[in-house]
C-alpha cells in the first residue's frame, strides 16, 4: 500500500486506528482452545468485528514466535485471511528487527515475500546498512523506532549531544534513507508532549503511536500534537480492544471498543479540519 492509498483509507473510514494483534495464547477465550489453530480463530473473530473501524492491524511477533512453529502458521494464516478478505487493510509486522545487511535482507524477504506484510518495525541502532534492505521493496514500509513509551527509553533515547537528543538524531539522519512514502516512525503515546518537537523534524511522515488505552496514553493529546494535513498518524490499541471480553462474545466487545475509538478519531479529524 502506498502513501496516497493509506491516506485515502483513513479519510474513507474516518479512522486512524491500528488494532494490535497481541494475541497471547494464555489470554484468549478458553473455548477457542478446542480449535487446531486457536490464535488464528481468535484473530479472525477480532478482525471481522473491528475491520469497519480500523485501517491497520499489527501482529506483535513475540506472541507467535513464543509458541514455535505453530505460531508461525497462526501468523501466516492471519495475514492470508486479511489479504483474502480485506485486501485494502494495512498490515504491520511488529518485529523490531535490525541487523547487518545480509541478515536484514533475509528478514525483509521473510516479511515482504514469504508473509505479505505492508510494513515492519525496525530498530535503527546499527545504522543505514541494517535498514536499507527493507527499503528496497516497492510499496513496502519501514517503521523505525524513534521514541518509545517504555520506562527504559530514558536510558538511551534522551541522551543529548550538541543540544540534540538521540531520538532527534535518528529522525534527522534517517530521512536521508527514505521519504514519507516508505518510512514511518514509532512514537509512544505516553510521550505525546514530545510530538511537537518530532513534527518539526518529520512534518509529513506517518507516526505509529502505541500506548493509547491500557498503557494510559491520551488520544486527544496525540492528535493535538501529532496530526498533520494528511492525518499522519496510526494509533495502535491492543489489549483494551482484543481482550475487552473473554467469553464467546469477545468479538462483540472488541467491536464496541473499536467503534468508540473510531468515533473519537472521527471527531478529532473533523476538529482539526482533516476530513
């Protein structure tokens, strides 16, 4: 999916919601465990229930890799299901990869050829040659970790040199690697006050913003400081939506939570004259 198509989908759905498929096998409704692929059955229910309110889905690979080979099958089946039934949905591999060039080439092949993701999250620490293999694919995206919402972000990301934070350096230098049509940035919602500074450096790029919902980030604050003329945001919500209910009505509860977020997003888009 290219930049214009993503913007059009946001305008069409009046939503910039990304549903995180952090599908923990220990937390899904117990009745699903009777199926051969319980995580896939859970994901399918969540996707069908929320797709009218969301523009993107983001499987976090830890929840699939942790159960071995079967987890990869669950992941592949999930992506194939979205592609077959909802081909205009943006799919993110939350993999946080990043390694020397030949290794990154194989990671890129895995996520863009073997499994048909639109984007993959990548760590910038090893520099351009660890990121560039992911950028060689047409209509595929790198989502670079810039400013995360976890407590440990303070250990390195706020390190300052010549009055510039490390995360600012990441934003500034990485723009030489790709433009707004291939590069997004992860910015945690619990750091919403920093979005003004971030937008000064990357005014047109999309930002993937986790941390709204269970982690306590404010959607209104993220919109206030992070929206641009094309929206420029994908706000992720995982646990508050997918684990809203653990009964056979889990999909109904997820739909309600997603709808609530979509309605708030629609209001914010209208408030800032983006629709």
